[in-house]
C-alpha cells in the first residue's frame, strides 16, 4: 500500500511488471507513484488501469485517453491532444474553452502547454480588440518562460509607447500652431510705438471709435474658420480619417478653439470693440 494525501489505495501487485509501482488516489484523480509515494506520472487521471497485453497503464482524463509506460511517460500526451484540437478548431470560442481546459490539465506547466495556452488566449483577445486583456495573458505566458508570450507583450508595450509619443508630438504641434497664429494676430493688431504723452489718448481713441475693429474681426474669423473645418471633419464620419487617439486630440483642439474665440471676443468688448460672434463658439461635440 501507498499513502498519498492521507489516503491509501490497495492493488494486486502481481499484475505489475514492477511491484514497486502503485496507483494512489489524489482527490478524485488517480496517479502513478513509487514505493516512497513520489509521483511518477505527469497528471492525475480519472481512470488509471493496467493493460496486461501492452504492459502499460491506460489513463483517461476529461474524455482523453493515453497509454502510460512504467516510467510515467504518455504515448500521446493528453495535453498535446487538447492543444492540437484547439489550434485546428476554427471557432475561437471553442478554442478558448480548450485552452482553458489545457491550463487545468497542465496546471504546473510541466509540459509547457499551459504557457502556450495562455499566449494563444491572449492572441484571441487581441483579435477581438481587447488589447488590455490580451496583454495580461501574454504577461502570464511570459512569466512561465514562453518566448511567444514575451514577444507579444513587448510588441504591445512598444506600440503603446509609440502611440503616446505620437500623441505628445501632435499636441506639441497643435500648441505651436496656435502660438504662431496668436503671434501673427497680435503683430497685425498691435502696432509698436514709443511712449509719449499722446500714446494713451491714441489708444483710447482707437478703442472708442473702433480703429482696429476690422483687424480684430479678421483674426477672430480665422479662428472661427478653423473651428468650422474641424467641426465638419469631426461630425462627418465618412470624411474623417485618423485613429481614435488622433480623433480625441482633434476634439480637444476644437474645444480649445471655442474657448480662445470667446476669450478673444470678450477682450475686444473690454476694449470697446464688438465683434460679430461665430456660431462655433456655442456648437459642442
């Protein structure tokens, strides 16, 4: 008899070539152990019986059957059978179920199939557009030493870093363009002059009589035209071309344009100039 997990299993040793080998129970499963209780077989089996004709054990697990020699090696690994069935299945949901079953069968990754199954589940999530979940599975696979899992995790990480850099460059470019427009606007609307006793009255006269109304309205209209272009682009799905991140950047730019237009018009009012308001100050996305 052999004791495993506190449970004894007795068998007829005369049926075995090596009487030192015994079948012990581990929960609901049966495993092949030596006389010291050390596990010989890689898996626990729902059914484990001796085949006298082939001088091998017959192991059955989750409906898959294999022959096991006296050293515990399977003729056709149950893990391999499940893996091959999964990769040859065209239904991704059935594939996922088989890979999850494989993770249960090779729970300790003794055969390396658990790591491959985790990677392939990640691939399925990636194809479905769930990159976050895909990355989680790739990282689990990588932690078990799977090269494919490591490569896939690294590819997602590199892609995200690249997208983050691109977004920052786009934001910088937008700010640079806005700064250039503002600088150009003020160079047209604010003349340079030396300080004199007449300077104050000159500015006051221009403000009260609308001396630079045309220039300010022109600058305001340029912002309004840019806002109109962005608004039409963002509301026309067929006409918009760009990634979801670029789309988000453009929406942010549009909303900032609306604020700039409002602030510029209010500043003009404070200087005594009433600008014609554009509808895009109030149009939201």
